[in-house]
């Protein structure tokens, strides 16, 4: 969950602008109800974690707005006014395959504080908000990225075009020009996000009428547009691939500046598809919720006044309660509106990107009404669960392995090339899914085999007594698709090939295989972690379903083990497809 530190000084000044008193103790008692987890507080501020479904709470300003509604001190409308700036931004058609979603906005007259310290706090808060949005809604700038500029340094109208890698400008926090190729390989932000520009021959830039570069999205802004202590008028650009994410980012940055007295103005954007639109749109989104759906989910029959009060606390507004005239005759789905029943038309802020279905609105009604105020009744909805076919298969496989005196374990899906391939002498099966930003050298890929994880487990427990008999049935990832495999490893004195084959036969028998149809095929030297002559692959209907045998001491030593080990690694998905289900 995103973490944010709310500074008392900033919250107090924001609340004062709206003639509302800031009470830290009151805030502490209500933050968890709004959608936050309080991690700690001191005389300087409150450290909180914001639930991932509430990116609208990631700044001091938007948090203060939500708190005023929830605490009941002031009704906050689910919209903000947007004027026309008269500024235009045209997007070249070449952006279709480079970064197609381009939005813009202007905010003038922002109160950034009176003292130098207050202005510095504002700038730092603005930058933190921008980065929190990049991480959450922006998915590390892949879905969307934000540029905030000092409008006084720009000369509208703006153009968004593509340029070659040798195009140069002065990037943020630098004094010398750098080419785009140099930025991607030498600048700290360029190297961090260069993967977003992979395989591109041309790169997106935003220019003003003087052909000065404002931004090279999603990497870095131009240095001359830097926001300073004297900045009061802002130009915001948002670019990306996801329309919903981009719009929410733009609205939330505008909202936070509007909370400081700024006037939001629209920009006329001619997109790469030739369509003209004004951004941002400050109007609310309307949702229609039936009484039947509210009662079915919450077990409550709420009056319009109760719904209005609850939704007001969450920043929304009840527009009307009326009979449905344009619904269906018979509702087959929960959210269907049936002609003649009662519905409520509710306006929710457009920047609440987490609201995508009527059920999301009902969740907000429940939060605003208060979970503590709900009656303690059993659910009226009864639905019989039907187990998945894969669940039955996994259950039977686990029961079989446990009956063989193996202890179940669960390990990370993350691994590394050394453990998955080099140490155990297996070649990759299809595409390997690699981590873009691995935390450690041991967690660089998603595993394709489970046996290396068990060998690591035995290594970590080598100071304990033998025998150690463990198994795991878990997920592997091959060609970017999840698959199920099972593996076991037995560190014991009499761990031999015969014992391993006995385990395989017991497992296949329990899963319903005809052992007379199983083919046992010796493995060549160096294929897999097995001692030559004591390892085999198992085939059913000509398909390899797994391997087993005695682990080569040379392989064991790679994991710091010096005991006899017999093991196996099997494809559970393949077993489920080939062996008929004995239960059916």
C-alpha cells in the first residue's frame, strides 16, 4: 500500500483556507474509516498507508477534502469548475504507436504559501504526490506519467511530436544539453525508466511555440519549466497508454492545486486520431443504484435521507430517488434496474477511478453509513460453491504426497537463473519471465521448476536431524503463463533410485493412472540434477510428465548439501489432462 506522511503544518494551512479547524486527534480517530491505516504520529505529522483502491487520498490537499466531507464539517461537491484557457495542444499522428493518450490542463492563481519554508513544503508535497500517482495509478509510469510545469516560462500553443534519439535539450536538474539517447543511458531518471522506451526508433516530446522542449514523457521534463517558489500558474501534461489512469492522474493533480485556491482551466487537445476534446472534465459521473441491490448486499432498507447523508460523507451526492422507467422487465443480474422498482441516482467524483460498478458505490454507502451501525444478521444470499476441476486434482495430489510421509511446504515463486537452470542442469522451457527491478540477485525470475526451491529449503535446514522429507505443489511460470507443478525431495540415508520410483508409482496410482501404460526412460548424462544412470523421465501418452532420481552430489554441493537426496519434479497440469478423473 502507498505510504504518505501528512504534515500537521500543511494540513492546518489547507484547512484554514476553507475556514475549517484542523484537529489532529480527531483525524487520527477517523483516518482508518476514510480508507487509511495509521502507522504512527508525532508532533510533526501522521504517517499513514492508503488503501490501493483510494489513490484520491495520496496528497495533503485531496486528503483534507475527503476528511472535511467524512467528518461532516463541510459538504464537498463531487465536481470542480473548469474554465476555458484558450490554450491548444496538437498531437502528431506518429504518437499512435509511441504514447497515444495525451491530456493537458492549466491551473492559475495557486496559493503556495507565504514564507519560503511554506513554499518549499508545497513544492516537496507536489513532487511526492506526483510520484505516488506514478507508482499507483501510473504503474511506474507505464500506464500514465505526469509533467508539472511553470506556465510563466512557456509559450503556448503546444505540440506533441516524435523526434530521433540524437535530438538534444537541457533536462531537469542539468545545466548542459543531452541527447535523448544520452538521457536514457546516463541520466538517473533516464536509466530508471529506459525500459519504457525499449524498441522505439523515435521518442515523444512536448514543444511550445518557441520549439523549446517542455517534456520528454514519461522520462523527464525540460529544465527551463521547473516549478519554483515564485510559481503560481501551472501547466500539467499527462501522457500514457491507459485513458482511465491518465484522466484520474490529471484530475487529482488539478484537484490538489484547486484546493489551494487555484482556478482550473481546460486545454483543447487535438489527439493523434484527429479528434478534438477539452481536458480536464470536472463534471461528476452519475450512477444508478436500485433499492433491491442495496438491500441484497447490505441487508438494509435505507431511506433517501440516509443514503444522501452516507454518500455525502464519501464526497458524492444523491441527485434523485425515483421509480425506474427505462430498465428491464425482469432482472437477471444483481445490478439490473427493473421497471417499476425504486432507484437512486448518485453523482460521484470523476477522479474516483476506483468506482467502476454499482457495487463500488454501495461500498461507499456502507462506509459512509458506518459498518458499526449495520445490523448483525446472517446473509440472505446462499450460493453453493462448485470446486474447480484443478482444485480436485491438486487436493488428490496433496493427499497422495502426504500419505507418503512427506511434509508440505510453500516457497516463493521468485527464483534466479542460477538455481533454476545452472545449478540443476535444466534448460529453460519456453520464455523466462524476468523481474524488471529485482530486489536481490536471488529473486530475478519467476521459477519454472519447484525442486530448486526444495533444495534451498533443505540447505537452510541442514543443521536439523535426518530424515527430511518435503514436497510442494505450487505455481511456476512458463511463457508468461501460470502452470502447476509438484516436487519432492527426501534427504535420508537410504535415499535411492528405487525409493524415488516407488514415490512416483504411488502418486500416479493415486491420481488414477494405469501404471502399465507408463514409460520409464533413462536420462542422458548431464540432463537434470540426477546421477548418470539413476535418473529417469516419465512419459504418458508420449508426453513427458516429470523426472525423478537420485540427486547428483555435484548438484547437492551447489546448494551446500552433503547428504543423499532422492527427488522428483512433475507437471501437475499435464497429469490432469492425460489421466481420466477417477471420481467422475
